[in-house]
C-alpha cells in the first residue's frame, strides 16, 4: 500500500510548467502543406513492411551463413 501511495504522489511531478505546444513561429498559414504534413497511413505501413522484410532477410542470411560453417 505504501508503494502505491509513493507512486501516486510521484506521478505528475516531472511535468513542465511552461506551455510549449503551438508557440513556435516556424509554421504559419503561408507554410506549404508538404512542409507540415507527415506520411500517409499507407506510406507509413509500407515503410514498416519494408523494414520488417529487410530484417527478415538479414536474419535469414545470418542463419544460412552459420549453417554453412
């Protein structure tokens, strides 16, 4: 019970006091969409699949080279 109390009292002490969200001047209404917009869901999924495939091939090659020793 004491541990739970300590964790609850600690939770929230590390928050910053100054608001930083939306205060930057590097983006305004004249900023092109391409500079602000992130990748689409499909682009992000494609990147994740490519990274997974690359890892799979690397591990497969490593296992194959270990078997050939």
